């Protein structure tokens, strides 16, 4: 079992590139199925979730090869429309294959994704939208069996919550449907826009991505394309937290500032100086951080739930109290007990966490229990006095590409053993 060994207290400096976005890469990889041809994706991060998605593509009969950050996928020879249970289990977000399988094969079979470390993960919004598009769905014995005997039809779909995954699944089902689909209360995340840009460059007709109403006009055929994945805004927020928590000054390259519009004000309230020029964001931390007071997670453009844990790790050392309200997922405070083991003072009541900033954290043995919680422990370990051992690295690898190497480049004393 590998673990990270961190000796905290080192200042970070220099410049690193922000990896490509995990949450863009996964739906775009699924979307390649609709092209029935070769697609080339640049800036694809090396992550276990990406490997799991590529594993599903290969099982379906597609080919995929990687050279550094470039993935070449060819979906022409795909000859299956089911995903076995063990492949579904590897990653909850493989539900994103539902729409593309039905759109390509007019049928799909997969197991229900079930809950995950963040609590229950229902897919009712996905299923009711696909039913409105003429797809028959049977849910029995933990399996989903779908067919579209009469074809797939555009529909007016009003989401009761702007779910990212449901918006993506509807877009993927609609691009080759008969007629026009209108999604209202759609998710507006940058990853939705990236998916729309990929699909549009394959020949899809989509307008409004990034706004709350998305209109998709079905087309007969899509073709392969070349596409560069957007930088990962959550990895950027994690690195910003690490720089701030270690009282450092360092630069992140490949940043799209508008994607961080709810994140940068938190760092400014904490007393950090931010400067941005030509895709590079420099973060300079004050001697002691101030509490950013109140952070509420919300759908985009609100503060992202995925940045809650790493930013919380930063606030552990801030002067004053920071209140977090987690509005998106039920069980998203699993990192709190571990941060407290490092000397933080955090209390949780339901969806509220209250962080009373302390002067010092001190190294300890801690265990990651989910992806962003793992990142939070790394941030806290870097700002702790002494040595910290972090286990549960399989979670970190789901979303962070060679994270210890990135942090070593910034001068951190961190190694994987
Ligand atoms: C995506 C991201 C994840 C991020 C989340 C919210 C990917 C691979 N994952 O997850 O990192 O934390 O967006 O920004 O892109 N819900 C329902 N019914 C549904 C679907 C969702 O009740 O059918 C609820 C969920 O339980 C959750 C909330 O809606 O409470 C948000 O979920 P959603 O936006 O769908 O997140 P994901 O697409 O799963």
C-alpha cells in the first residue's frame, strides 16, 4: 500500500502547469462513441478515473492509445452496448455512458451506479429526462436496461436541479435525436461548455451551453475531431490552497480566470494577493491568513463543492472562524476528523462545518476517505509542523495527476513511498 510522506513547513515557490480537467475528460471520452471515428484529445490528465473510462471504451470494442497527455480514441469498431458491473463499480460517473450507448446502439445495459463515498447518488433526473426522449428504461435487480424501439426524440426537459451529470447525459442523447431538445435549469459548469465545444466541433448543433437554457438540434451524423481539454479549476483551487496555507508565493500556469470567479474572492478575503497575466495566476499569501467568514457550496457559478475540502484545509490556519455550508452532497465532511487529527478545530453539524482557525497544525498519520478529502489532507500536511503520513492514495489518483511531483516542483518536501 503506497502512502505519501510529507514534511510540512516548507514554503512553495516557482511555477507549475494546471492539469486538464477530470470532469471534462470523462464525458468527452464517452462522447467519442457518437463520432464513430477517431478523436484526438489533448491535455488529458493521467488519472485512475480516466483509465476506468478508457477501460469501458476498450470493453465496448473501441481502441485508445496514450502518448503523454494526448489520447487517441477510435470508436468505429465498437460492437457492444452493455457495461459489466465490475467496470461500473470502478467509477460512479460511468452513468455518463447511458445516453451515448442508447444514441449509438438504440439499446444499453448497465448496473445502477448506487451510492458512493459522498452519500446517495440518485440518477432520477437522468432517467426521467431520457424517458421524455422516448427511451424505455427497465430497472430490475440493480440493472438498467434501456431501448429506443421507435427512435430517440428531442424534448423539452426542465431539470428540477441543475445536475451536471444529467445535463451532460441529456446533451449526449440529444445531439443525434430526431428534432430539437431544450434543457431548462441546465447546469452551467465550464465542463458543460467544454463538452458542447467538443460536440460542436464533431458537427453537433448546440447553443446556450454555459447558460441555463441549452438548445440542441439533432443531427444525422457526427465525425471525429481534435480537442484540447480545459484546465482543471478544482486542481487550481487545491494548489491555490496549498500556496496560501504555506504562506508562500507561487504561480499556476494554464488557468482560466473566469472559471475561478467564486474561488478567487475567497482567497482575496483571506488576505492573499492574486495577480493574473496571460493564463498565469500568481498567489501570494500574507503572514497569517484571515478567515473568509462564510463559504456556501452551490452549483456553478457558485462556490464548487469539489473545492470545499481543500479550501477548508487552508482555513484551518486562518485567524478567526470560517463557516462552511455544504449544499450539494450529504456526506462531504469526511476529511474533518482527519484534519482535526492534525490539530485543526472543526465542528460539523449537518451540512454546516465551523472552522476555528488555529496557530499551528502538527503532523500525524491520516487516511483519505474520498477524492477531494485526500487533496485537503495534502494541503494540511504541507502546512503542518513535522511529518504526516497519508494513506488512501487511491482516492487522490482519481483526480490529481502525479500530484506529489507537481508539489515537489514547487519545492514541497513530499514523496510517495
Ligand atoms: C459532477 C462532478 C462532481 C461534482 C458535481 C457537482 C463529474 C464526473 N463529477 O457530479 O465532481 O462534485 O458534479 O458539481 O463531473 N442529483 C439527484 N438526482 C440526479 C442527479 C443528481 O438528486 O439524477 C443530486 C445529487 O445527489 C447531488 C446533486 O444533485 O446532490 C448534484 O449532483 P450532480 O450535479 O448530478 O453531480 P454529478 O454529475 O454526479
